[in-house]
C-alpha cells in the first residue's frame, strides 16, 4: 500500500463513514494517541494532506494536535480511503488509522447552481452579440459600394444631355395654358360715333368720310340720267 520506512506500518483501526453530498465531513485520526503523534493524512494513497505539502486549503483543514480532518462541501470526487499517519514517540514505527468515506445523495450544490447560471448567462450574451453582429454585417453589405457622386461627374452627365432630377423634390406643377380669348369684334349696332371715328381695333378701322366722297363722285349726276 505505502512504505514509510522502518518496517510495515501498523493498521490500528478501519472505519467507514457516510456523509451527504455538500456537507462538511469530519474524519477522526484513530492512530493518534498517547504513544503516537499525528504526522499527515494520505488520500487514496497519493495525495498528502499535512504540514509542508501543497493541497487545497479551502477544501481540507486539519487539527495539528488531534489530527482530525475537516472536508468542506464534499462531493463524489472526495469519496475514497483516507489514512491518518502517526509516528511513535520513541521514533521507531508508525501506526495508521484508515477511514473509508462514502458520499451519499446528490452532488448538486449551490455552487454548482451558480456555475450553471453563469454559463447560461454567458451563452445568452454570446448569442446576442452574434445576432447583433450578423444584423450589422447585413446592413453594411446592403449599403456597401454606395457613395456620394462627385460634383464634376454630375456636371459631365448634365453636359451629355441627360436630365437629372432631384428625387427629394417633386416636379413643378405645370400651370394650365392660358387660352387667349379673341378680342371682341365690333358691335353690329354701330353708333354714329363709331362710324365717324372707328373702333378700338385698328385693323378694322375704316375712313367712312372718304368712302362717302367716293360714292358721291362715282354716282351719276341727276342731269345726265
């Protein structure tokens, strides 16, 4: 099992201890008595818990004088054989107290619940960031390649005869074409003043005095008839 030197160690006592998961187990060192001094604990023949050794101090605590071992928040990983090693006062020989610890019940602890919640929240945050990045990337591709047209290019297009419309404005409404009304013609019932001086329309004015004189000249005289 293990070799401490100076002969085969004496197995003083073997006990079996059952503890519920998540509780604190207390293991007594049965090899420590008036003839022996506690040295260290050995877990599953490999892990040393004692002075001058590196171990999980938050998980394991031991009493120097009695050798009593406290195991906090036990889980199935802590199940196994624990050996309490004590040395005789005369310095020759060792005794061993063996304890078989069995962890019962569920190993799910409040710490495990906190860990699960932290993992779930982390996954939600990562998923949200991925969705946001995908949406931003999609919007960027939609507007990728579009830019402001330089002024000189717009002038070149205007020079080619293409009409450019500003889409942000509406075309000016075309005013209905005013149909010119014909000037009113002369009244059929002409007054004597209109006959003497004409009407407002210059194109229709007639010198009626000259017409009358011509009619009198061209008319045959009464004596010649």
